[in-house]
């Protein structure tokens, strides 16, 4: 019979192994459904605040709870890997003739890095449970692309709390954590849920260039620059184009504004997430000349590759239009005849802005 001392010892060693593999945070949450969490998801989807992210709605029954996705799960091992920037320059918009890429996408693709570490940890857990006579441990690992509510599960596991910008905030790592999870059949001891420590602060709400927060703790993805530059297909509505500034992939404004980031230490970040020189502040003039082959070569091993050349060049054209840099006119004009209608539309808009 498994006793509490056995699982407590296993949990302690699990956390140590997670640290060794590069995870900065680890906690245990129940896999059962949380009615409040499920109700908030249904309300968000019902109001259409997820925009065109149809997969959020189509698999909502799996997102309601870990057991909705895998009924045999007893616990969720929630994990966070730091990507805290070493320099404030990484989250500033800087020279308008250069594109601004979100901090998380300036280095290696986190999907690959986090999943590799999760698989190592899951294999370790299965082997250790068997070695200690705790039975056969079932495990499943997830990073981002599965129907898993990583942020509320991270809060339930004590990694932090969902801040007013709806992202997880950690007292030790601020807003700079990649989240992953291991679902398991083991009955590991639970952690206390995170406590909301936002207080009266509204820095993240004020920082948003497009007013994407209709209220604290609520995000309208349809107005979010990260959504518009990454998930949204087709032309971006004209009301948001100037607000994009030179952001060509994602946006860090609400994350960077959080005062808890003063405790985040870049020394805890994985080396894989250090910025690649060519992605830290790329010249728009170079990016506007990318064809499909050039795009795939430049962004090999980067999460940016998943949006494809056309959507990325669309973003760069909006940035060019906002730059005020007449030197970009030749590249912009060439794209006005691009085979992709969205790229061509963005080029025409940029030409009009540069001529204004």
C-alpha cells in the first residue's frame, strides 16, 4: 500500500529533478474539474473574445478539466521554465526602422525545448515510481498546443497567479515563464494554490496599446497585438495598424509593465532562450525582401516559422508604414504587387502612410 511518506519523498525528488532539467518552478494541482475555472472559460468563449481561434471552442470540453482530456489523470504536475530577458532593451521598441519581436520568440522554439525536458522528467517519474514500489505511473506531457489550461493550472499548483493581464505571474520569476504540464495517475501531494498579489496595480492594463482588456483579468484577444500579429489571418483592421508600431511578432507591453518582474533573474533563464543576434532587432529593409525559402531559412528553429512568410511580411509592412522611413519605399512598392492579397493590401497601406 502506498503511504503519504512515499509520495512526499517522490515529490521532493521530482522537484529536484525538474530543477536539474531547467525548470524554474514546479507544483502539483488536482486533475479534477474546477467549476469556476470551467465557467470562466465558457463565458470567455461565449462572448467571442477568442476571436478566430476556433480550436479554443472546438475542444472546450477537453479544456474544462485535465480529466476531461484524460479521465485517468489524478494530478497535474505544472512546470515553468524561465525566459527572463537579460536586458530591458529586449522589451523596448527602439529604432522604428527595425522590427520588434516578442522576447519569447527571439531564441529557440520553446515548444521543442520545454517538451524535451518534460519528456525527460516524465520518464524519470515512471522509473522512480516503479523503483520505489509505487506501481506503474501513467503520464502524458503537454506544451501549449494541446487543449490544456496551463495558466489556471499553474495557479492551482502554486506557481503563481493569473494577473490582470491574464498571464501567470510568479513572485520569483515575474511574467517570464513558459508553462508545460505532466498529467499523471500518481496521487502526489498537492500544493496550495497561488494567491493573487496584483492589488490595486493596473500597470499592465494601462500599458496595452490597443485597450485589449475590457476589465481586469479579462482579455479581448481580438484587440491583442500578439493575437493580431500571430493568430489573425488576413488584413489587420485599420483601427489597429498604427498601434502595432514596429511590433512584427507578438507584444510584451503588458508583461513588461508588471512590477513583479523586478524579482525576475535572467540567470534562471535557459540558455536556449537567449536572443539570436539576427532576431534581437532585425532591419525591416531586410525582412521585406524575404521570399518563402528565405523566411524558412531565417526562422528555422524559431516559433515564428509557424505563421508563414505571408503573415510575417504583412506584419513587417505595417511596421514599415509606421516607421516614417522613406528609405523603405522601394521594398514596400515591390510588395504592392505581391501574389498574396493580404501582403499587397498591407503594402498599399504602408505606401500611403509613408507618403503622408
